[in-house]
């Protein structure tokens, strides 16, 4: 074998250029794919956060409806549900404890209005999700004292 036959054949410059462009195309395709994956991860995170906030809001609405139901069932002790008097009534204290355990940093208060035939009740439930800002759910209703 002589020196001429042992040499590698020289590729034309166009063939080397095509091979380099194919590598760049693969890298660009990987970059676009990775951006898509990062977008999906961000979307999943936002959906999870929205779902959690939605659950807290629905829990707050349920808890407010629950205390209103308790007040309707216990009209004789209606005045005991308002303000700090709630601590002395077992049913109301139990509800406040339930708010505290159901919602993160949750608290619930009932404010009663005055009136002859009906009492306006405003239920305020507050909570603060981890790493978030304070939230509040407020609902009002009129509870008829009626004839016992």
C-alpha cells in the first residue's frame, strides 16, 4: 500500500456543511421542545394553585352555611352566636374550631344586627393560604325569631 491509497478521502465542503446544519436543527428542535415542557409545568402549577384556592372558597361557603343552619335550628340562643359570646355556646365554639381546622389560619365570626322580628346575621370567614395573601368570605342573612 502506498501513501496515496492510505489517505482518507476528503469530503467536499458542502457535505460537512450539511452535517453541521443538521446538528443545529436538532439543537433548535430540542430547545423548542424544552420550552414547551417548561410551559406545561408552569400551567400545571397554576392549575394546582387555582384548584386549591377554589377548594378553600367552597369550604368557607359551606362553613358559613353550616353556622347559619345552626342558628336557624337554635333560634332561642341566637344572641349567643354573635361576637365574643360565641365562645360560651358549645355549638358556636365547635363551629369556630371547625373553621380553624378546615382552613389554613382560619377564623370565623358572626355579627348579629338588631331588630324586632328578624335578626340580621353576617358571617365572616377569614383564612390565609400558605405563601398567599389573606382571603375573606362574607355572607349575610336574616333569621326570623318567630313565635316559639
